[in-house]
C-alpha cells in the first residue's frame, strides 16, 4: 500500500495518465480510420497468380460456324475477375458474333459466357470475359476457355496464339485437335490478404501490447526509475514556449529581407517543378501519367527531407551560445529545426493540391492515407537529423559530405523519372532506399487512389522507427560531450 501511495503522489504519474489516455485514444482512432480509408485494398490485392498474355507469333484458325478453339488451363487466383483474348482480323471487315465461355472441367458447368460482335474486333484487339461478381473456389481448378462463332468463311476472326508457350496445367485444342502452343489470353483477379481478413484481431493484439508497454512505464515510475520516453514528453511540454520561439525564429530568419517572404514556400516548389518539367517531360511524359503531379509530389517530399536534415545538421553548432548559457534538453534544437521544415511542408502542399486539381487528379478517400507516409518521412528525417547534428559537433566536414550525399540520394530516388527505367541490377539499391518507399506510397494514395497492402504500412513504420531509435540513441550517448567541442 505504501508503494501505491507513493506512486499516486508522484507528479510524473499525472503526466503518465495523460500520455496514456492520448496514446490509447489516438491508437483506437487511427485503427478505425484506417479501416475506413483503406477500403477494399485492406482485404484484397492483385493476385500474384495472374496470367500475363504471351506475345502472338501465329494465328490459330478462322473461327467460323461449327469450329472451336479451346484452351485448357488452371490459375492460382483466389478471386477470378476477367479473362482477355487477343484476336486477328486478317485486316478485313468481318461479320457475325463470337462467343467466349469459361467452363469448369470438374462437372462441365459454364461459369461465364459472353458474346461479341465480330465487326467490332480490331486487328490485335482484345475481348474481355468479365465476371460481375469475382469467381471464387477456382484456385488450381482445371478450366476450359472455349471460343466459338457463327461467322461465315471469309468473314471470321481468328484468335492469336504463341507456339512456344504452354498454359499451366493444360493444352490448346483447335477443333478438338491438341496443338502445341498457347492461346494468347490473360487471366486477372485478386487474392485475399490474410492480415486484412484478421485486421481486428491484429488491432486487438496491438492494443494489448500497447497497454503492456504503458504498464511497464508506470511500473518504472512507481519504482522511482526514469522513463526516457515520458521524460522527453514532459520536457517537450515544459519547454513548449521556447520551442515555439525557436521555430518562429527559424521561420522568420529564412525569409528575412525577402521581398516575397512566405510566398516563396508556394513559389519555390512550383518553379522547381516547372524547370524539371521542361527538362524531363519530353523524356518521361509518355511513361508517367499526370507527370506534373507525379513530379511535384517528389519535389515537395524530397525538399522537405533535405531541408529538415540540413537544418538539423547545424542545429547544435548554430545554437552553441545558447547551449552553453541556458539549460534545455539538447534534442530540442534539432527537433525545432525539423518542425520548421514541417511548417514549410504544410505550406508547400497548397500548390501541390492546386496542381493536382488543375491536372485532373481524382481524389479518393485513400488520399488521406498519404499522411501516414508523410509522418513516417518526418520521423525518419528527425532520426537522421539527430545523427547528423551529433556528428557535426565532432566532425565539421559532415556539412560538406552531407551536401554531396544528399545530391546522390536525390538522383537515386525516382523523383523526376519512373522506376521502370532502372536496370534490373540496380533494383536492389532502389528497394533499400527508404525515400523510395515513402514516395512511392504517397503517390499511390494520391494519384492512383488506392491504398497499399497492410504490410507496406508496417514496413514504412519500421523504417522510420529504426532510424528514430538509432538517432535517439546516438544523440543521447554523445550529448554530454557537446560542450567540449562547441
């Protein structure tokens, strides 16, 4: 009872309860909002078992009345949605109707059937057999795609084939005769995401783990031990007035004696986009849809990262006179520099939204999820900024090395070019680039209007958390020696 009374009388416990209430309520709100904004992408993803269409190198037969082309195959798609077939027309006007059927070989059931006007099929064109409701239960099931027509000789189309490919688990039959090769067709669909199906169970486990962590922090407080996390939060609240002043100072200093002032936060990303658009648009405009918005998202995101890290780098050295005279947790200085960059980031999003609207981007609810990856980018930048600010105290050359390294990092990140142009041997370097993951998913949420898979959120969160943990540890271990080198 004595320990409990001491715990209840401890002033830190009051801050703990406030912190715990905010953290738990924020977690619950984030879980519910994510379920709403993620939409179908939380439960389904494009199937990895989709069949891509082979390149045509031959025709099959002229599909006249009484003839048939049958492709036996199987797919590893959990929810089959569409099957495409490529056709040849002999470069003439054709007549009649073409029928596509999908048949379950186990019992001969016709799963899908659709007819098409042969006159409307172009040379090399596609016809699509679409399921109104995705077909389930066909994973690795033997299927037959049957093509027939009622056209007359000389007015019939012919499906293409590839003589060097063979369909998985099947064969090609032309008028009942097994023929080497594969019909030029493709199968598309979606698979269930296991983590999405069990989303609420994972959310409950996360809540329990969060509760255990909070109870551990409370146990430390009641035992009179220090909780670095809670101490950092208390210090941030205690010095919030000074933090506000430092952020305001950095913001005003940036635009001091500037005729346009804060307007440069709007104009700078637009001018940068304009220059890079004029230089690169002729090269990449056909490879990237809505290139202006694609480019500006990259510019705004990387500019924030570069500015935040560059400002944090000199935060300790630049405040040497203040550090040696006034006591304040030293991590406050790089923190305020990053917050100043966040303010510029928020302002820069105004011209970004304007460009998106003018270029016809259709905003969907998944666009809200881009803020998650922006938060990960901010946390990552703060962690790296802590490392750079510590290193700068002991090695002044860091400021010059960082300038070169940041330029290399910019060109190694798909800001103004599509990732598809990179050779395969460079792809591993791209995948280990944290900015690539943040940027790719921001664009996906805003431009594509879809949410990444749940595992992608965990991946980006861990990248940011690891950098923040490493940066905090390095800064904490070296901060007591700062005064010796200032």
